[in-house]
C-alpha cells in the first residue's frame, strides 16, 4: 500500500474466507479492491471447518472447489445422526454441480486458496497490516480507514465501502459502533483434534444429554474429531484432558474409534471455552460486516463458514446493483440470521429432548434449502463474471470520485 494508491472502491479488513470470497466477486466485477490482513500469513485458525451444501455451492461457483479437491480434500457422501444410543438418520449426500458431495477443508487450505483467487481476480493484498479505525466525512459516512503498515507506519486509505470481515471480535464493528441487536449467552465448550486412520464414512454427529461429538473427514486422510458440552461441565469433562474427554464421549457410539483416539492426536489438541452469540447491525453508510463480524453463533450447527460465504454473495449482489447497498443487505442478512441463530443457540443450550433435537435439525435443513435457493440463481456471481468480461467495473456508486477527493474528518 503506497501513497500513490491511497484511494480504492472497496477496503476489506480480514482476508480469510468471508473477506477473500467477497474480494473475488467484487474484483472480478472490475472494482478496485484492497484486502488488509493483520496476520503475517494465511495459516490455520480455530475452526472445525465443516461445510454445508450452500457453502460448497458458493465455492463451486467461485471456481475454487476443484483446487480444494485437488489439494487432497476428501468427498463426503453421507451424513449420520445418532441421538442417544440409537442411529436415527443416515442421509446420502447427492452430487450437485461440480460437487460430488460435501467437503471440510482445513482453514489453512481453504483460506489460502480463496485469498489466492482474490489476488488473481485483481484484489490488492496487504498482510501484517492492522486496521485501527474508520475515517468519516462530515456527514458521518464512513469513507475509509486508518491502518498500521507492516513497518509500523500509519496510513490512511479512503474507500467507497469499508467491509469488516475480521471475525467475532471485529475491530471494524467496534469502530463503526455497530449495534448488537441480539445476544444469547447459550454456548458450548469445545475441544477438537486431528487423527489418522479413521475410515471416511461421512459426517458423523452424535448427541447425548449434555454432549455432542462430531467426526469430520478432512485433508491428508485425517479426521477432525470434536466434543462439546455445557460450559458448567467443560473444564472437568473436556478441557482438563481433551484426548480422554473425546475418547470417553465416543466410546458410547464408536468404541473402535475411541480406542484409536487413545493412541494420540497428530498435533496439539485445541480448546475453545465458547462465547456468547450475537447478531449485530451489519451495514450502514459506507460500511458493512460479513461473517462472524456481523453474526456469530455457537459451532453446534457447523454453519459458520457457510454463513460467511453466503454473506459474501449477498453483500456483493447489493453492492453491484444498488446505489446504497446497506439497507438491502441488512434486511437479507437479518431474514437469514433470524432463522439460523435461534436454532443454533437452542442446540448449543443442550436444553432439549431427543425428539425436540430432531425437530431442530429438520428446521435447520429447511433453512439450508432457502440458503441454497438464494444463491442458485448465481445472480451476484454471474454479474461479477459479466463485468469482468466487459471491463465495465466502476467506482462504488455510494461515493463519487469528487467525494473521495474532498477533505474528510480527521
């Protein structure tokens, strides 16, 4: 980032899945897109990284799914649910488009591929660059941001739209004072690790009273295996000895896999004590939030990455078709979050009977059908491709060149 290029159409803070996905769409549309990422490299992050059908569909339409598969991500063709000691659901996952099934790439792979695709689309990436605060004009509209460059020097970058894709503890959300419209204290505590020599029998989700266990096939022939429980039981049941905690939990449903886990994980076990869920306002004049920055829920429904990718598609559609995108995007995100969030938080509470849990999972499946329908038209993806071909990309309509050049509030 240099003094000769301190004006852009779109500034995205956070270059992981949500930020890179929307960067791909908007850069392909011909917009001048800047990605800033605080980390010095796009590596692994805390995530159990299971993708649902709508998330896979977005990756397919972005053109990155084939690379994800080529880099060793296995195809998942079944999903199995067990409630208590009984297997109640065993669902075949049918091929759709270029996707032979579902996928769960590790974040070090998924985020890297998306980020590379964003750069190839024309986005400018700055790693080790920390967002500090937004810049506003005299009307209060966000017109850019102050960032700290890798060498420690400050820089001011003006933009037609600043997008926060910087996660649950979003600095952009704090800076724009995004209102938290819903907060839910229900959450689970979770541990997970990676294990070899477990057969790929698809996603496996096991539920008991106060307990959830999952097996997720991923890269390199490994499985991500997790267990989650109530916060009040987390330390004693899982956190003190994650390996024994997961193995003990799995022994009820899959004793042979529990025995394999006892041999040890391939790398350090991860702990996450959980955090309250939130739905924040996700857009305002000159700014927007995508992914966990605007809407965070418990990992209980394994829906975080899928929602982040959906946010990217929905926001891109509004940016490319509306003068001021924030109202339309806010309404669409709210309609979606208001369905998924309460389902997730209810599951995370562990306050359900098995019959009630089955209903929640059916409701979640119905919601995913809506998600898939919302992207299957390919509207923002097709507009992005069309603009890239025609070279008709233009400045974000909500901010003219004259407005960008005028004096802004310090």
